[in-house]
C-alpha cells in the first residue's frame, strides 16, 4: 500500500535551516507529484509547494520562493524539503502529501519542526 | 495568495445536513474545477474527502458531496454522524502551479 515515511522531529535555532525527508513506497514514485503542506500549532493548513519527481521541476507558494528548496532522489524514492532562515513562525508540523488529480490523497504522518532559541 | 474564506464553525444534530462554504476569487475557485476538501480529526493528518469539486475517493461515504457556483465551493454533509465532528478544509488550484487552502471550519455534532 502507499506509504509516505517522514523523518523525525527537529528543533532548530532561529536563522538555521531544516531538512525534512519523505520516503515513498507502494506506488511508482515518478508518476505522482509530491506536495509539502504545513500546519502551525492550532492553525490551519498552508500549502508550501510541490515537486514533480519525474523531472525534478518544482513550484512554490510566493511566500516561500526564497527560503524553500525541494529535491528528490529517484534511486531511493525520497523527497527532501529544506527551509532556510528559520523564524519562530515556522514552528509547525510539515506534511509530505501525494497528488492525485486535484486532490492530495496520501498524507505522511507529519514532522514537527520547532524553532526556538 | 490569500486563504480561501470558510466559516469558522458550523453545527448540526445527528441526521441533519450541514453545508460549509469556501469562497475564493475568479483567479482560483472561480477559474478552475480543481477544488478539494479535507477532513481532519484532532492530532491526525488530514484526509481527502472530495476532489475535482464533486468527486469522492474510494471509501468516502456518499454522505459527503461537493459543489461549486461562481467563486464559492461548498461541502455538504448529509445525515450527520458523531464521527463527522472534525475540522474541514477546502483547497483550490490558484493558477501558475500554485494551490491555496481555506481557513478551515470546525464541524460540531450537537
């Protein structure tokens, strides 16, 4: 079955970077885009961007254009999300999610990133 | 991009129907039939319940239905059940390979 396994929780200092991984299994990795969505504590969902695992092309929300990098490794079916220049407002659960038509059908368990000095 | 606007909360008794609105603009909801809806229980990852405005993934009860008129999409839950108490989010394609979520609605079963 489809599984998205994410890396563990992180604590980072303001100004640092964080890199979260998402390993996909149970389907053909290059056939589905993978998105990143985050949710701050007690807040709503926020779309960050996606990668096309086939060619590696990406698209990001405007607010993340400068700080967000998303890459993939097709040899291990893994996608990486790196967010730089972290601030306290980046404290959130970060989800890796598979794209199906216009929907996001399989969600990873989420990775809690805490930004604190 | 601004978040799509949803009511903060809606409520209904078991068996009743509730409808959640999701208002965007002519650049997102109004321009594409690419609206999806998600159900999220506390402490859990969201679950896809509607995609492409009206389509239900396999396994989602037909009590959940979606529609769209102009710049507003809607999710209707018919025959409300206790397990439907959750947060619900809409999401729309917004052009230029970007997406935007709604502000979220808490559904309470009285």
